[in-house]
């Protein structure tokens, strides 16, 4: 069902708050990856707030939908959304992220953080894990869905395509991969460093149902998720065209730098005033 | 000596265990036929997943299955079960401590004619270096069965190392397999031979040869390489003062390394290794390879004498 204006406005408001949390988190510890975190905010909010069958009070429920952040370095965005959902107190974001003895590790850890369904960090593994979860639902006779978020740089990893063929061959229609196509990887623009375009054609050729959306459009994301599972019985790939460092002008202008560089105090103030929160 | 086959035993035991564990699921990278689980595939098609020739994916899929509460068993050759997808095992299985069982046949140069690319001779070293990982090795077909059951009883990741075929019989009947506990097959007072896998049978033959020369050997099957039975090692080291380790594995970081770590800390005595020197294997029959690479009862006898000589030399000084 399409979102009404009120829902869209609510999620847009929340997206500003989540971006603020991300920036404050990486600023507080002066470590972490803001760029790719800022590009997945709307994706996470639409999933966690509106689409996934989850209960923050019961994070281990057998029947819950699963989410795997395969691009694990963008944990700040996931942590901010999980805290916003009530999986753990929001104070943890600044007090714990990347700190010794902290529950919020540099990359997601399923054994330390409530709400994390799979430990990730090493790129390329998440979609295989998602396949395993989707097989699990089938074997256990459960109807939960599995969402895996990958980066476009991550698509360089051969294992992603190993998993892509497994999901298609076994017709894992309860599995959705979301590609955060922000156009940048560690060393630079994906088109320069390692061009994987055309993305939609690649996923289609591997036997997936493919949708391509503006990854910052709450309406488009919502309608894409509403089409899962595909009537074709195929797994679904949603390619989200996004902007790395979305929402902060000086970061958007230097995307390579802000892949893994936190803002300093002055930059943080500027960023927050731009976000209007 | 009677022989059995590791892989036939694995296939048969998984069939039995499928009945006992409803949550057992087998995942393989296109090696069902080769690890003899074809029957499992026929009888339990809903609990059998082939991911094709993709080992990294295989481990990831197993990890995902484990997160849902199922017990995935990865069945493949050691080279493709653990050496190729090592990083996936490290980050997606060992670190999150997921209940994945990796049952690997074709470990060591016992693989034979396929040659060096298929002979995993470093697998004990790399797998036991992983926190959370349990590492087991079965000595024969009968022990393959009990090891499979012990691995399934344990909650957490397990690597079970098996040979291929031609397993000389060490156990004529089943004996309980306890994680962290060695099996003392023979007690002697002059030297201790600690072996695993196919080398256990060689160690038993060596004990007979040594006995003929008036040397009384303790023979230990160290089937639980991690956790290792420190108590048994220390006790044997104190009692005999001379240790030999024997394994179908490189001499770097395997069973010999594991035993050396214990005795160096707790009870330093001479230790001699029967293992593959720091080099790769080649094609040949299992018997030819064991002969050429020194994995024989005769090598164990020589190593035992060296260890005893070193012990006696240090006692004189």
C-alpha cells in the first residue's frame, strides 16, 4: 500500500534525525564511515519502520524478518535506526560505538548488539548468509523474509555472484537484495575503480527480478518493497540509486574523503545546521 | 589389517543422524557424490542443499542456516571445505560462533593421485588457530561415526578432519568420543606417541615394532585436537619423558605444534615430530606417498628412539 503524505513526512523527519545521529556518532569517536551510512538512511527507515515484521522487544523471535547489512562498515546508520526503534538506549550510540568494551562494534556483531541478525564486516559474505536464512525459512516452513543490503563497490566481490546464482537457482523468492548504488567505493568512483554497470542487466541475467529506484525516495522504496515476493518466484534485487554522503553539502563534494573520515567539530556544526536539526 | 572408508562412514552416519536431528541440513559445493552423501540427497531432498561449485557461498549459506536454528553440515574435501573459504569461516562462522559443522574428507596427502592441489596439509594449523573452533580428527571408519555424533552434540562450530578411503581399523567397536579427551590406546613407560587420523594405525604398528626392541610405548589417539587434552599430554610427558607426534599434515602448526605448545609450558621434554616436511605433496598412491613423505610406523620408531636418546642425554647431564 502506498504511503500517505503523513507517513512520508514522518519518515523524512526521522531521516534527518538518523543522519544527525550518524554524524554525532562518528564525530564523537573520530572514527567510522559516514559516507556510505548517509546513503542508506531512507532504505533502512522504510524497512525497519514500515516493512519488516519485527518486534524490538523480541529481537530473537523465530518468525521475524531478517536483515543483513552486508556492507557492514555502514553500521552507524543501522545502529542509529535500531536505537530509534528501541532495540537499545540511544545513549549507546555515542557512548559505545567503536569504544573498548562497547556493545556497538566497528562492524555489526550479532552477539553484542540486540537487533543485529548477522555479524558482518568482511565484504561479499552477506548475500550467501541471506540465502542460508531464506533456505532456513523454507526448511522450517516459516514465512519470514530476508533482506540483504550490499554496496555497489561490494559487488566487485565474486562471492556476491556465487550467492546470486544460488538464490536464483533455488528460487528463493523470500530473499531481497538491496544494492546501495551510491557510485563510490573506497578508492574512488565505481566507474573509475571497477565498473560494474549495467547493474540491472547483471542481476536480471543471473535470474533475479530487478527494480531500480531512487534510494532516497520514501515513496519509491515503499512501492519497490511492496512488490516482494515477485510473482515470478524469483528473488528480488532492488537497485537503489543513492548519493554518497547524502544530506551534507561539503561531504557530498568530497565523497572519497568522507567514505571513512569523520567530521571535526566545526564541520559537525555545519552539517547539523544543514540538516536543520 | 581390516580397512574401512572414511567417506563411506561419513555418508552412512549422516543418514542415521538425519533421523535423530530433524534440524540437520547438509550443504555441499557439488561434492555430494565424492563425499558419499548421495543417499542423503535422495532420502532428504528438503534438507540437502547444493550450492554448486562455490565454496565461499557454501560457508555463507551454512552460516545463514545456523542463524535460524538449523544445524548445517558442510560436507566437502578439506581443501574446499576449509582452505579455500577460510576467511568466510573465520568471519561468518567462528567469530559469531555459529553452530556450523564442517565435515571434511580428503585431508592430508592420503588423498593420493589427485596430487598437491587437492591435499590439504595445513588444515589443522589454520583451523585450530581460530577462536571458538573445535577441531577433531577421526582415526578410522568407526571413529568417523562417533566423531560425527560428538560434533553434532556440541553446540558451536566444529571442523572434523577425515581421510578418504583405505582406513586401517583402529577401533573394532564404537567407543564414546569425548571432546577434549584423548584416547589412550596403549600404556607404556618408555615413550609416548601422540597421533591423529590415519597415523594412529601407524602408531599402533610402531608400538609392536618398538616392543620387539624392548621399548614400551604409550599410544595416544589425540582425536580432539582442539580443545586438546592437556592433562593427558602432561601426564604422558611426565611418565615417559619422551614424546613423538604423528600426523598426515605439515610439521608446522598441526598436532605436533599443538602438543609442543602444551609441553613447552607445562612439562618440557624432548619432542620429535613425524609429519610432512615444509613442502607440498604430489600424485601417487596413499602407500607410496606415506613411504616417500615419511608417514610410516618405521618413521615413528626412529623418532621414538631419537626422543628417548635426547631424554637420556639430558638426564645424564
